[in-house]
C-alpha cells in the first residue's frame, strides 16, 4: 500500500488547509474547507481532484467552502453526526467509534466534544495520522465554546492514548503563542524550552509548525499534562483534580 500524500497550506488568516491524497485510488480529501481559493489552487498544483471533505465541526472557518467545493467537484462531505444540521452539504454523518474506508485506508472517528459539542477527529490508524482540527493544537487545545472544561479534558485523553508516533495535523497556526503561554506555567521544562526556541526560529523564517508528533505533545503540551507535578506546583493546585487543573490552564490561556 502506497503512503498517503499530504499537502498543507494557509487559508484565511491562520487556518491550515490540508489535502490528503491516496495515490493508489486517486481519492483526495480536504480536511475541513476553510476557503475555496487556496484549496482549489493546492489541488490544481498537485494535479489532484477533490473527492471528499472530512468536516470536523460546524464553525464557519471550517465549513465556509463546503458548498462551493461540492458544486465544483461533486464531492462527498462527511461530518459529525451531532452537528449534522449545521454542516453545509453534509452527505454522510459519522460519530464516535465509526469507521469508514478512504481508498485502501481505514479512518476511525473519534468524538472530542469541548471546542464544540459535536467536534470529531479523524484517525488513520494504519498511517499513524490524526486530523485533530480545533481539539488538539501544537502546544495547545481549542477554546471551550460549547462544552465545559471537564469534557475537553476527557476528549484530549482519548487522543493521548493513540500511538506516540502519530503525526497530528491541527486547524490553526497558533503554535508560537501557545509556546509562550506554556513556558509561563511550565518554565523549568527543558524539552519545552528547546521546543519553544525551535518554534521561534521556524516562525521567524515563515515555516509552518504542522504537523506535530503525539509523543512531543505529551512531553510539552500543558493541556495534556494536568497531572504533571511540576505544573500543579506552579499553579498551586497540587491536591486538585485533573479536570480542575486543566480548567485553570485553559482559563489562563484565554487571558494570556
């Protein structure tokens, strides 16, 4: 089985456009559809024809181009069952534990409520790929708009148990801000300090910070590390629950 080909590019202001292409079958999926022009340009540049949109959640900056791309390509739109009424052009609704085939590649659906009530992520287990959109970022997680902090914490734990060598593609280029925040509550983490320096250099040169690796997030992303003793000490929350610590971290990032 030939590996999937992935192209990443910028949409809107800070959204990532991501195309996933199966060279054996010719299938090409856009992970969400933030903006028609850059997606069409990327597909054309690669010589790919879009066949699918894999929608993660209903926010406008992730579905705005759904109908335009469907009209252009006649593609299939797959998206979250719990947000079906809010996904333009939805053809197939999927939920937690569902699986489907993308060419010869299996896709598992993981429901991750928090950023929105019905947010889903797409996991390609054989390819060690996770498309996490606005649930898990490099060194961050999504803002809590529709579900409480405890729900997002449990959603993140569902992603954290995936194989360490999983490559994580996320929805926005927020990594530099996330790194600076992470250092504010975890200043003695040597791996984090080294990573923050790498991120500063990458962004200064205009390079993207996508994808990240799940093992790296487990070592440096404070939103996955509410149980870490050092972070708990720094927050003066050594006896509180993981959910409470996570909620405090998210609150501090909102005000950072």
